[in-house]
């Protein structure tokens, strides 16, 4: 079993729904299977963008093995209580890749 820690950064963004970032994690050896497990996150509405109350946080991870790499696709979205994806938000998702 191999475990590697990694993260994905989502810079300031102006709404329109969840977005995705792809991160390749090199584990050094070929794997037959792998999974990405959420270990934490740090999210916020962007500064100077008004007062917001958390309404919905969307965090998802998907992993695909490509030889010695595990390609992790992180999905991240943050919206306030209005229910619209119209706010500026940013953050980081922390995850572990577990493979064998």
C-alpha cells in the first residue's frame, strides 16, 4: 500500500458553479488501483465581496491510475444562502492518494 498527500488550490473565482482542478500525484511505482480521500479543506468567500452566510459547499474527488501517476480531479464550489453561484470564493482541498 502506498499513501501520498497532496492538495488542489482554487484561486479567487467569480461564481458560475463548481469548478474542477486536476492534480497528478507521482507515486513512483505502477499501481493497479488507487483512491483519493479528503483529509481537509480551507475555503472562504473572497475578501471585500460583502457579507455572506454559507449555504452550500461542494467538494468531490475522483482518481484515475495512469502508470506511476494518480490523476486526481477535485471539484469545488461554494455559495451563500441565496442559492445562486454568484459569489467570489477561493480555497484549498487537501487529500491523500491511497494505492496498491
